[in-house]
C-alpha cells in the first residue's frame, strides 16, 4: 500500500485541467509512429485520415454479440451504421455510424502481467514464488479460508514432521509472497485536514484511481464475450427497445458529442454507508464502488461476477464542533474524496484516453458518468440539495404528491445557485452559508464533485433505484395503508392461511409483527397483496393500490418499448386519479394523527422513471441489490478477518487486494499452463444461456477440464437439454429419475389419493389413442408416482435466457394435509388434445403406467411421459368485469347432478402444462380463522388468478389483457 503525502488542506481551490494535461492524449498511440500533435483533434484527424493515417487499414475490431441480438446472427458495419435484420425475427439493429474504431494493438490485463517485474522468475517456474502448482493451491486455500493465527497453527502441526513442509514457514511469509503476485490498481492513503475544524481522529481516505480501475475492467478478457462498445437502436417492428445502456437515448446523444471513432466507457458508480459494528459508538464505513456500462447488465447485476470494484473507503469524520455543522462538513469531505478518486476519469471524459479492450485492441475512450446507484439520502447529498427538495427535479416538499413531473434539476441550475451564493457569502462562514443555502434548498456543498465532469448531467446519472424507491416505498407506505384499511389481524390471517408453494416465501406468522424486512421479503408480500385485500377494502382503494403495484412490476422490466413506458405512465396516472380513496379511507397516518396529503419524496421520484428509461435503459440494471451485497463482501465479511483495531480499513483493503491478485493470477496460470494465447477470440454463442458467471464461462472455453478448480455460483440447471418439452415447446418439464413410489396397484393408488374415478379417467385417456384399453392395462399393470414435477421456461424478455425451474406439488392426503397438497397449473388450450378447454387446473397426482418387473414391453408414445390427473377451474369473471384489480376470477368445476358434489377431473400428459399458477381464495370481508395454509385451498371454491405471482407471469398475463382477455 502506498502512503501519499498528507494532506489536502480544505478549502480546496477549483482545479482546472487543460486539454493537453496528459501526454497520451496528444501522442499517437501507434508505437511505430509516436508523432506528437498540438491537440487531440489533430491526432484524431491523423488517425482517421482516409489515406495518410499511420494505420494501413481501420480495423472493425472484435465484437461480442449484444444481449438484445443473441440467438440470431448479426453483422456490424462500423462505417455506415446500416440496418441489419436478425434471422427469424422482425427485429432490427442500427449501430451508431462513427463509434468504436480500433487504433491498433495494446495489451489486455493478462498481457500486461508479462511486464510484471517478477515475470522473468517465472520463465522456469511458472508458479514463482511458490514451488509448484500444489504449493500454490495450498497457499491460496490457506489465505482464502484462515486467519494468520490459524495459518501459523496449521504450519506447526506434527503432521509436517513426517510430511514435506511447504516453502513458506509462517503466515507472515505466505502473505508476503501473495503480495509479490502481479498487482491490480494500487491502493493509496490520503490524509485530509479541514482548516479551522478538528476531528476526533485523523481523516484518512483509502482509495485507488478510478481510471485505473475502469481500465482493468475494460481490458479484462473474462468479460470479452459480454462487452459492448457501440450505441445501437434495437427495434421490434416499429417499436424501439430500451434495454442495455448502449440502446438508450443517452448513449447516442453522448456519442454524437465525441470525435469520430471514439468509444464510450460509461462509468457506473454506487455508494452507501454501512455499520460494521452495532454497539454504542459502533464503527461505520462509507464505500464507493465502480463498474462500466460496457459489461452486459446480466453480468453486472451479479455481485459474484466481480464486475464491480471497490475504489474507496470514504471516511466518516467526527467533527468536534457544534452538531449543526456536522452534516455540511461531512458532505464536503465526501465530495472532496470522490473528486480525488475520480479526478483522472474526469480528465478522460474531457479529452479521452487510449485504452486496450479485452482483445488487446486499442480504443479511444471517453468516460462520462452515466449512473449512480444510491438511496434517497445519498442522492440528496450527491445532488447537493436539502431533504425538502427532490434530487432529480425542481419539486419541493409540498409538491411531492403532484401528478405531473416538474422541470429537471440540472447541474447548471444548481451550480448557478452556488455561484451566486458564494459571491455573497464566504463558503467557509458555515453558519451564514448554511442558512442561505437552506433558503435555496441546497445542502451547503459549494464544490460538488460532478461540477467539472464532462458529458455528465446530475439529474440523469441519479437513476431511479428499484430497491429503495419501489420496494422500500411499498413497505413504508402501501403496506401500511393496507394494514390501516384491512386491519393488521385480518391481513395476517390471510397471509397465514395462504397456500404454500415450494420456492416462495410463506408468512406463517403474518406480516404485521416484522419491524424490518429485506427487499426479497418486500417482493414476496407485493406478489399477493392485491388479491389479499380484496373484499376487505373499498374498491377505489384497491384500484389505487393495484395501479401502483402495476407500476412497480412494469418498472422492473429489463427491456422496455414505448408501449411499455406508456403503460407505466398510465398506471401512475391511474394511481393519482384514485389516490383520494386512500385519504378517504384514513389510511395515511402519522405518529399521532391522520394525514391529508401525499408529501412523500419517493412518490415524486416515480414521475422520473419513464424518462430515465429512455435515457439510460432498463432500470433493473441499476438496482441497489448488488451494492447491498457488495457491502457484505467488501466490508462486513472481511472485517471479521481483521484485528478490529483502528486501522481495520487498511486491513480490509490488504485482504481484498490479495484476493484480487490471487484471482487474476489463477486465471493467468490457466492460460499459461495450457499454452493458450492471452487474447481469446469472440465465440458467437447462440445456444441458450443458463449461467451468468463470466469466469466459469471463460474457463469452460479455454480449459474445460479445469472448471472444478474454480468456485462459482451454482448455474441454473438447463432442463431443455434432457427434459420433456411441452407440446408448444415453450416449457421444459421434468420429474426425478426415481419415482417416489413404484410398483403400485390401481386400488392402492385410488385409495391413497382419494381419487375413486382415476382408473376410469385413464381409460378415457387411452381410448383417445387405441381401442385395446384392456390390453394396455394388462401390459402396463403397475404405477409409478411422483409427489412433484418441475417446469422451466425461457424469459419472456430475453428468450435466450433460461429461468430457474419451479416445482409443482401433488401430494396425497395426510395428517398434515387432510385433502392433499396440490398446486395449480396453466394448461395448453391450443396444442392440448386432452383438455376440454379449461385454462387452469389443480394437479392431484403425477403418475406413469409401467410394465411389471422383468417385462420387456415398451411404452407407446401416448404413455411415454408421465400423466397428470387434474381438476379444472372455469373463468367466471374476466379483468374486464373486475376493473378494480383486473384479475381473473375462477371457480371449481363440479360434475353435474352429483350428490354430494364431486369435482370434475381428467387425465392429460405432462406435455400439456405451460406454466405454474398461483391462486388466492376469494376470502370476502373476513377470512375463516379456522383455516390454515394446509386447508385453505381445498376449502374454497372461488379464487383469484394472481397475475403478480412473478414478473414473468405478470408480463405474460399483462400482454393478454390487450388480447380480449384470453388465457
């Protein structure tokens, strides 16, 4: 770790950096040319000249297929930007005509390891400073899993008296060897002092250069198959799509402002505070993370993909002054720290920087700040405005409930206010400056870090954040409104009695007694809240809640079109049209009284979602779920491996630095061991994607037999390769290789499951395919039974992505489940030949006819796959009938003229199943308190089909609302 000379003394002068401040910007990157130019514009004219360029031909470079185009072939004409139509689709892609040129060869991060000072020592021993591969593996294992004390104890085991000892004799020596591995971007420590204001402890910033970190990501071959370099318009017919950042408006408008051939490296940052210890006087850390928008969002959204890097541990100083000044001083220190970390990125955003991409090809890159992931208090600090103002627009506290979006809070507007204020009041006369700033709804930070960041606009890069702005908003407000109207005990009773499904959180103790919940739990409650409050809340109140839930689901789409954005706006408009019903129900309550307003800051933020999607693409790629996980992996978990002394921040950085070195060196060794080139060509992957870990995907290509040496998240199992395809081929279905029961007789099965007409219904099924029914029963006289099966689908947004499979239960009656434990499914009413026309049914048993032991008889095609005995539901009301919720209402189907009433059932092959379904009983005004999750689904005859069961289901059913309400 490098210690810099302390200290920047505050106040800080405004730094001015000239266009020619960095030599690489005015020197030709061609090592055979090295000609110097007076300006960057002259250099670009030289490089891009059609006849006099020092490059004999302009390379189009390597290009991985963008996510929106996967599953079809594409060709990118870098010069014309012409439309290229994708096969078997009406989708077209148009690239920006003057983006992403390649200017020769550079070195990706693996090639740069060749320049490491210790590389000559690896000529004869690739694993230096370790003796061999085994010792390297042992050392890596010890460092990753043990503390220094534990390593020393391990090395002193008597086992080493008879076994060969490793070359390192102590933990200290082992760690020093790890510090000799090729480094990544270096960490530094800078000490700050605020003139005139003392702190309880020195202010130390632990940081590394943001530009160097961005370069290490941009040049990492691990991400080569998941990188984009060019803005592109994707169209589905006449509809434009907004998905990845490069498909959105901001990408094209930024590219238009850059020199010909430039490549955008979109900078995405995230920051948050986290408590490290929770006791009195507990420790806090404020972390700053960075990634680049060139990496596909599917990869960036996985914390385990290492696409995010920590760039700073920002101090949270404790000033020994009046508490009125703590916030303004801490905010100024924070902005100064961020300014230092990102100083080089701001230069590159202004004048550009030549950087090697994952393929070792040199590109002329610009680094605008395009997104910052943060919760609302952090956004206010970044925007430098007070809590009574919006960080995105010019709306103030009493305008937060307005139905229309206010003008954006531009950087120019805020800087003009700060300039005028600073002209009249000294910024370091904190008392006067802070009071005047509050009058202008400003925080009092006179030099925000973004003030000189080119190509950057504050109201655009402060993207709406899904976790806090939607899910936390739901928990803090919508759920509280529902509790007030329905009453907590009634809502608890409904959630307690709701049918349990595998893989879905069930609230067996209700939802009103939980003080804190995770974002995952917020989502689980959202899934059913609309159906749960029906019957117990006024229709207009339900309609307002339903409109907001619709908006929340629509906002989480990874891909949008103008139609879906307009649908979001319509949902939000409907809420504002109906929101008075919430006040009329007296659902808005403060600590001591009823509220008669909607002055909710996060409600105002919702108005900016639509324009943010057009500017930045799908907002789900900017969710704070990732940064919340990064706080654990980069702070809380490493903290447990420190001595927990005052320098714990430095200890954490050393731990993370060694982990980065080991991870990079491990992959480098893999290439060297197998004599692979350090630059890999693009693999045009059209097959289905079911794993999003880029490291494992890369290892599987360069050294498939070495995958077991690397740890990674368990990939989604792909049932489409060996499972049973549905008749429509849109779903893969599977049962376990070994059934839960086998060699059963018909009487045993009918008695166990209480299905007295099962054999009769199987007879009807067989008669559709053959006249020799009795022959079938004689030849296949035993039965195999499964208690569940699984169904897997492709994503409705990205058909190349396979979703995790979902379980469908079909358990017989038991002491725990008196009437069985059976889930509902959607049936194929188009392709299915055995379904009388019912769209939804409950699975009662999963079975297959089988020959007796030692029989060589082969199953005919119609018995080749497992069969299901299902009991159907009919639609009694459509969304057109239930305007307050737009849900389908279903009713159990009973056989006519039977006493006692008998449910209708029939047998279908498993291939006629298309999707899982979630049903919520029509509880009415009050739920029967004697019911439990084991009995409620069998007690009721009327149900709501829950279109909010998951986002994929919502999208599929939401589309059907526009097609005459057909299922």
